[in-house]
C-alpha cells in the first residue's frame, strides 16, 4: 500500500495541508462531493473536531480550508465478516496479529470491522475473543476500529459446512454462547446458526436479545428458515454460499429471507463467490437498504499464492482463489473496498454499493451511532476517492494514515 501515495502523489496535497494546518482542534475541508446520510452525493464542505465530524455542508468555511478539488468523500467502510489478512487470522488468538489485520484494513479504507471466528473448540474461541476485547479497549491510533465480533460457528449443518471444520460442529447451545459473550464484554454482535438444527428456534429467541442472529451454513428448507426469521433472526451470512440455491418448488432460505423486510443479507462480492448477475439479483430481491457487502477475507488476503491455514485445515491460494484440499472454495482473498468497487463494476449504483459497505453493516452491528456515515458527532473516518472510486486517502478519527 505504500506505493499508493507515490502513484497518486498529486491527490494527497490536501493531506500535506492537513498535517501542518493549525486551527485549534478544528479542521475544515471544502470543494468535496460528500456522501451524506440520505445516501447520495452533495457538493459542499465539512469540518472535523477532536476526531469527529462536526459540521456537514456548512454555509461558509474559512478561506484557508483544505481544498479537496472535487474529490468524492465516502464514509470509512465497515466489514462485519473478516477472518484475516497479511498472514494473520482472528482465530489465532494473537493480539499482535489482530493489530496487523486492523492496520491493513485501515490502509484499505475499511475503518471499522467485526472479525469473524471459525468453527473451533470453545476455549480457542474464548482466547480469540479476548484479543478482540483488548483491541477494543486499547483502540490504538491508526488502526481500523474493532466494533464487534461475528461468531461464525460452531452451530452449523454438516451438509453445508463449507470450509468450516466438521470436527467441531455443535448443536445450538445458548449457555455456551452466553459464556463467550460475557467473557468478551458483550462484543459478539452477530452470531450464526443453521435453523434446521435441534433447538435453533429457542436459541434464536434468546440470543436475539443480545445481538443480531444470522442464518448460515444451512441446508434448511423454506419452512425451517421462515421459522428462524419469525423467531427473530435478522441476518443471512454470505448469501448464496453454504446454503441451498433457489428452486421454484423448494424455495429454501433465500426467498424466506427476501420476503422478510427485517432481514439483511451479506454478499461476498469478490467476483468469484457470486456471479455478477446474482449480485444484481440480490440487490433487486433485498433492495439496497438490506444488502451488506462483506469480504469474508482469509489470512491469505494481501499475500502471494501459496498454502495457508483456516480453522485447522489447509487452504491453497492460486490466482486469487482460496480452496481447501478437496477443491471447496473457502473465503476470499479480497478486501471490502475492492469488493465495493467490484459491485459498482457489476452495475450496482455507486450510492447503493457504498451504503451496503458502510451504513448497512454498521446497523447490523448496532454501531450506526458511531460509524457508517458522515454525520455530526460520529467518528471522522472517511475515504477520499477519485471519480471512479479509486482510493486516494484514508483518515481515521480525522487523522490521515
């Protein structure tokens, strides 16, 4: 990423101004196309004070405000489903590794995230979750903000386990989940479950009071999926992947989710997991207000082709595709910012793709009052982009990376 500034040196003039500009704790920016809370771009200016957005689209700004020269300004992205990057994985339970992950994400314009665990023994999960709690509490400067955890597993179907380790699959267990949730200070913001498993409805009814419940890695039929959503599940993990496809006589999970207005759907938009036509179909079925773009990135993200590890299993990265030894496609090797721009290239309106990568995921985590949009009082995490949404500069808490 260090070469980015070299290639785009002319685009960081404003940053050099920001580093040396002194106006107590206030910084003003003008001549920007700002992605505002109504999910469209408006020309104007904004200010940052003490790391947070202060005023958006003010009537007047100081003459010496930083001139963004017509650049597009979007909220920092929020990835609710990210396993790792840079050779590191959240489930390793390594604090320095988690910091390395957060640094990479920040440089990519993903300024908030919820690391996702794997299907592993409870003690391994507890160790990983403890590192998340520490990063949340310490919040080192210049790193992507850890806003929660997605507990992906172990309450999954054997038939649709995908890249999850079948040796550790379990039926839904609220007490085990609650112990993990309490152990990390309430940081689990999304917990995944397969609706066809014994006790799943009761689990959903109890867990929904603590966090978002997501349907995932499931072979559920329509009736089972509908029962889960009626019980309070409001999220679907990586739509299309690790679940039955749509059949006109056996509709399954996807139609049950689409017809329930309370349900959001994640989508891996790396160009490999989901065909562009299916990306467009998902946005039509759910509407832009219910779509959540994710990376589902593995430790091989940002790394060269080779052999890696995922939940105790070998993963082989070749040509940008990560697979298990049996050929099963695993997670992705792509960051969320690239997934967002790829969605745009597939025909999704930029405003819709940005919403699905910022505001909607923040809502899924319940952190929309802090991140996910450009609004007074929220953290000044934003990305300055060119007209084609190439990334020019990332700022976290108003500070350039």
